[in-house]
């Protein structure tokens, strides 16, 4: 009973109206945790399916991987000097590398969802728009980085400009023009691929919360329908 009252207080503090909060009070913590698991699982599946295919990154402005910092400006210069084809090949290779890596994330993402605690679920429910991203980043970023890096490396090593990227970016770090974490193309693409993946999972989860009736799930309707 005390935990139920605490849950009601947290939901009100998160900005819910009293009727919505009272509806939430009728939902058990177990229901809430199960609802979040289902929503995150569906979000992860949809994000992997949407990004882990041709043009999943390249064709999506929200996650398309561009060159970082001053290298983006340098790319414009290269295009003006007739080297646009090389730049386009590099950008395409970067995004294709991310698209190739994403399907490998599915098992780890789903395992993270299955292991979610009631406390984690409540934190996500009362959290801001970045709470889902933070959850997945905390649980999976490190192991996914280890998984993605070899795939990204294999996909980019055949592009001539990739080696030049590392050389130029390495020098740019010394002048503060490029972040140290972005100085290696393989690590940069891996980081951006994960950022995009977590972003799209959060977007999918938000859609479910916004319109739980469209999900077709009785549990999601019960948990988020209020």
C-alpha cells in the first residue's frame, strides 16, 4: 500500500493530472514493469528493423552519420576541388557500416529489457524523454561497442579516404578542431551508430505511450491507456 501511494506521488510529481494519476494507482507495480518491458521490447525490435537495413541510417536525417567538426567543412572544400566522389564514398561507407552493425545489437537489447527491474521501470515511467536512451546506454553501450567495432572496421577499411580521415582527424585533435573520441573513424561511426539506435528505440517507445490503443496489446492499453 505504501509503495502504491509512493508511486502515485511520483506520477503526480512527473506532471500527470490527478485523474491520470488515479488511473495509474489502479495499475500494480508489476503491471507497470511488464508494460515497460513490452514497450521497450517492441521499440528495440522496431529500431533494429528500421536501422539495420539499406538506407536505415543514410536515408534517415535524424540518425544519418555526417563527418564531425571541421572535417565536415573540409569535405565541402574537397567537393569544390573535384573530390566529391571520394567524400560521398566515405559518407556512404560510414552509414552502411552502421546499418551492417545494428542487427547484432538485437540479443543484447532484448536481454537488457528482460532483466529490467521494477525500480528501473518506474524510473523510465516518471523520467524525461531521454530516460529510455539512458537506460539502454547504461546497460548495453559498452558490450555493443565491442560488438559493433569489428563490423564497422571491416566495412570502412576498404574506403581510401577512411585512412586519411584518421590521419587528419588525429592532427585536428591537437588544435581542438575535433574531439578526441571522434578522431578514429571506426570508433566515431560506432558511437554514432549506437546514439542513433538508442534514439530510435526511445522514439518507438514514445509512440507506444502516446497511442497504446494502436499497439493491440491489452497490457499496454492497461498501463498507458490512462
